[in-house]
């Protein structure tokens, strides 16, 4: 229902009319970040094939605003660790994570990245959460594209509902 305003009306109603949407800045930034994810694929094993299939027409990850991968951590905000991470790759993964700008999120993609998979030996890290914090886990070996999209939607919900830091608040935190 809209309230008719007289031509000589005064106050906020005359200024805003029916053409303005009011929201909180925090919610608007959360909505914008939710649909503008720039993934960095840290692909090391067979799960990379499932990652590649996400851009195909049946799944179309572009619907969620996460199609264009960035191959430099300074331009990415979503680190997708895809596959087995060996002990020798651990410091490299940590360095990539440290080079990403805030805000940043991490997705552990597949059983090997999440728990070490079926590799139970001295050369494999039993889960990347021992090196970097993980926001979303994707189960499976290899995970189906549908489960990756479910995890991406869960991450989007998490991004939208978390408190967004504004420019002044980031400067104060340092």
C-alpha cells in the first residue's frame, strides 16, 4: 500500500516517495559481498576436475557470482583448497592465505583437503584446518558439483549475516 502525498507535502515522505529503498549499510555490504566472490583455486589433485565442471551449463557457478577465478591471492577473497595437501605444500598454502586481503574465506574441497582422505602417511596433512582456518567443508571424494554449490550457498549465507567491517572500522582495528 502506498500513501498518496499531496503535491505540496513536506517531510521525509515528500523527499523519499516511492523510489527509495531504505536499508542498513551493513546489510547492503553483506549482500554485495555475497554475490561478488573471487575464488583462488589451490588445486592439487583429482578434485580439480570436479571444480572445472562447476562452470559448465548444468551447474553454472556464475549464478552465485563466483565464476571468475583469480590466480593471484591479492585479488581473491575465497581460497578454495581443492585436493590433497602434502607437508611440503603446507607452508605454500599458509603464504597464499596470508597474502589474501581481508575479508577472506576458505573452502576445504573434498575429503583429502578436509581430513587427509585415505592417505594416512607422514607426507599428507590430515586436514588443512591445522594450517589455516576453514569456513566451509565440502564432503566427498571427489565431491559432486551439487555439494560444492550447497557449500557455496552456505558460505554466502555466512557472509551476508556476519558483521561487515566498514573502512573506518578496519583502520581502527589495526
